C-alpha cells in the first residue's frame, strides 16, 4: 500500500512570513511527485511536477525540492500573502496511479 | 479551454435512488479519473480510464459504476449508496497515465446520502 504523508496538517502564519511543509513517500517505485494548490470551492491546480532526484522548481514565491532517495519533498512559500491561503496537496505517481497525501492547510493572516 | 466541468455541484440522494455524476473535458486528454474525498482525508483513487477503457478499479463497490461514453465524457452511476458514501467526488483528466503529466481537476460534486 502506497502511503503519502504530509506535515503539518495545518499551519497559521502572518502575512510576510516564509513557511515550508513536507511530503514524505516510499522511495521505491517512484516515478514522479506532483504538488497541487487547492483553494476552497475551487479545483485543485497543479503547481509542480518533479521527476528527478535533486529537482528544484520555482514559480514566483513558491518553490519545491525533491529527494527521491530518502523519500521526501519540501514546498516553500516566501513572504506569504493572504491569497496563498489554501490546501497544498502532494501526490506520488507510481505506475499508473496518482496517490495523494491529505494536504497541508495553510492560513495566512493579514 | 483548460477546464474540467463536473455536474452537479451538489447532490442529495436517498439510499434507494439512482443518480449519475458527470464530468467533461475538451483538452483532448486520454486519461480520466474519479477520486473520492472525505473531509481532512486524502483524495482516494477510485477509477482510471485510458483511451476510453477502464484501466484501474481500486476495488470500488459495485454500487459505483463508471462509464466513459467518449474521450471527453466520464460518468459515475450511483445506485443503492450508503450514508458512508457521502463525500466529495472529484474528476480529473490528463494527457496520459505517465507521471510527468499533471492532472486537471474539476471542482467536484459534494454528495450527501441520506
């Protein structure tokens, strides 16, 4: 059974704070790791697709790193803004399956 | 058009009802997915269609019956559901079943079974 763990479950930060959260996954049978951003009442939206050990991806103030050997990925948000408030999901792709973690719920207070 | 459209957005049904959830995409994607999500839990994979053929069924009870009438449409037929089936049902599509292809999601159908 593939198990994807995300921590923390939720996070409250002030506007301007930088923050990061973790996605852990079994390193065997790894094919790719996806990060999604899910705002309330909207659709999950892909942030990053990462496939190589040591990958680093960046999109504006958000970046992610990947370590496939030890089975983890970090998502960083620099200078959090209220509009960053959302649930951040990571998903492990193994074979033909995309398996999600439960997400980190981020609240950014103005 | 990068949208995946799901209807209805909300559905309340009794345990004896038959209803269907619908999902549509016009991005030419060949893989389509149904996920089920309960509050504070990960979205759970239910079914995967690839090129209109059912590729993965994650041991889903037969009261859930998927259908892919064509490459743009995915249905989930519901019959004799239980209250524990109440959840958010998400549809997604992708270029293929490869890991380097991101998924595009609909906004889901919130289902309540009474």
